[in-house]
C-alpha cells in the first residue's frame, strides 16, 4: 500500500447527522470504544459519498440488524491510519450473516483511544473483501481498546491484502 487509499473528508454536517441518529440506532453489544456507533455511522456516510457521490444515500436508521447497503457490509474503525491495520469481522457475525462484500474504512483519528471525531478528519476507504475471503481468513482475539481480551475472535485481513476500491464496482456488478 505504497499509495494511500481513496478517502472522504468528514464534514460537520455528517457528524451532526450521525450524532442525531445514535439514540435510535445504538445496538447493545460489546463496546470497543465510546464512539463505536458514531464511527459506524460516519463510515456508512463516507462509503455513500464514495460510491454514490452523496453521503445522504445511506440506510442508517433503516438497516438495524441488517447489512449496511444492499449486499455490502461496511466495517469502520476510528484509529490512526497505518498500513498494518486489518479488516475485522467477528466470528459470530460472519457465521450468521453472509453479505457478499465487506468494505474496510479507517477514520484517521489522532489517538487510538480517541473519544471524538472532528470535522475534516479523513475516512480512508481501504478496500474490500468477498464473503469467501472473510470465511477463509484466520481468526484471533484482538482484545479491547480498553485493555485485556475482547472475549470474541475476529476473522482478519490486513488492509494491504484487500481488493482495491477501483475494482469494487466491477465485482459488485458481476455479483448481481
């Protein structure tokens, strides 16, 4: 990954809308950080901006318990961007849902334990994996941002090994 992947700049309007949606979309599950839900919403907004040219073409608030977009699951992390990060898919999630595509987005915050996402932060659209890629990926407990074990294992693929986003539309159309 010599060159950086494509990115979307997070706007104040995106942040405001994402925060408005949190009360109706928050899922009771393992919390990895204080900004999990916000991070997820902003990742979906960034993908909508990247793929459709309009961040408002998302399903946040309509897709609780379902994939983020038709046949596409967005996995988003708020972490200082670096090439050693991974697409992580929880083992239990990978077994019960089988979206054809997973897309990794890294929201490039200054601190791994950040508790806010600021306007003008970059959201890197790192690449994608097929469901077969995820099923074949190794498993590991990556622990918690708060320290200690996470209590669950994740399939993981280094972002450098994801398929590049400039090929996504072609894969997506073939799958239909």
